[in-house]
C-alpha cells in the first residue's frame, strides 16, 4: 500500500471521527432544540402532624434546604429550574417545559444529638415522599414515591438522596422522549 494513500485514509478517518463524535452523545443530551428545558418546581408541603413543634420547625428548615438543593442540582444538570410559590395560574399547559411537584410526610424524626449519642438505638428516621414530573406540552407524567426508614442516616442525608433520585428520574424522562 502506498504510504501517502495510507496517510490520507488515517487523516480522513481522524477528521470524520472528530467531526462526528460530538453528534454521538458527547454533548449534553438533556439540551433540547430551542434552548434549555424549563422546569417549574412546586413543593406541595409536608404533613408534619406526627411531629412535635420542635421537630416541625427542624423538618421545615430541612425541606427548605432540600428544595434549594433540588433547584441548584437541576440547574447544574443544564436545566432551568424555578420555584413556584403557588401552582394556581402560574403555568400554562400549552407552554413547553416541565413541572415537578412533590410532597413529604415525616413519620419520625430523630435528632442529630440523639443519633450521635446513642446511635442506632435512637431509632430510625422515617419519611415518605411522592413526586410527579409532568411534560406540560405532551401532558405525559411519571410519578414515584418511597417510604424510607433508616436508623443510620440523618434526615438531611435521606432528603439529599431523594433529591439525587429526582434528578436522575427527571433526566431519564426528558432524554427518553
């Protein structure tokens, strides 16, 4: 084989490889034509009726932090998330974009002090969640929920895992449409 023909084949192959690689998934697959996907987030609230007043205050602080982490993480993944104060009249089903709604029900909250002093004997943190993710244009929706009971993890860690799970499900849903 002539060395110049071999060199031309190698150069052409490298050129095609470099030009085609970004179109084969190297770019952010969550980006949609026309810009960044818009995700409206609405926290439906938490049923804290099983907690005492100090626990309610602590859990409300954690849910505020969780919601902010959710927004930050969604934005880091290349979406544009905004927190809604109310869902009435704040979104249009004819619009492009997505809506994430979620609620939490803490059944038991173990303080960090009790958990660090007596460990697993202090008992489990127990929380239940329900998430809905809706494509506002096609009106397709996925829902998920989980009852979490854990004696070893702090409630903050459990809530962060719920954020991570939501990000994964959102990305998977958008990319499979």
